[in-house]
């Protein structure tokens, strides 16, 4: 079983998913939302980094800001 790095509330998850459907987001914000959703789903930082194209440090900062 993989470690879950963050745990989103249901309301937060729904809000982030609805934001992803908007075309007015910048790439930076889109990637931040993806990082949070992927980490919440239980993916590792390595897996998320490959999918989103971000470094461990950048993803860690995003997850720390959420917590």
C-alpha cells in the first residue's frame, strides 16, 4: 500500500476538479491542481513528477501549502 501524501476534503476535491474544467486557468495553476489531486489519489511524488513535469521540491511546496 502506498503512502497517501495529502488528504483532500470532499469539498476541496470537487472544487479542484471543477476548476480543471475551466479553460481560463494558467498552466502553473493547472499543474498545481493536478499535483494535489494526484497526491490525494495515493500516487508517489516520483509518479506525479513524471506525469506533471515538476520536481520533488516544487511538489512538496505545493502539498505543504495545502496542509
